[in-house]
């Protein structure tokens, strides 16, 4: 039985891969819209527990021309989409 479990783990990404993928996508989206010098603070927190992805993005970019709230929403969406693509690559 334990062999079956180990085999099924290979058919899906690890929690670390999921977290890294989501975090990279969120940060990448923010920095595709803002110059790094425009961002005073960026905090991306990603959790993946029991099959549920939680992404929280805090952005402080007071001198930026874009709407920070929209960028945060877009960053969360980018993280979710990247994880969906990651899972699809294992199918």
C-alpha cells in the first residue's frame, strides 16, 4: 500500500512546487506592472493545505501610476492560474 501512496505523490506537484509557483507568479505580475523602485513593500504569502490554495498579497507602491488594489487582485489571479497550469502539466 505504501508503494501506491508514493507513486500517487509523483503524479502531482509537491507543496513546495505549488507554493513557489504561486509566489513567483504573483511577484512577477507585480513587477511586470511596476518598476521595483516604485514598490516600497511587497509581501506575498502562499499556503497550500488539504488541496486548498490561499494567496495573500500586500502591496505598498505609493508613487505608482497603477491602481494597487487592482494589481493585488491580478497578482492573486496570476498565482492561481500558474498553479492550475502546474497541476495540468502533471496530467
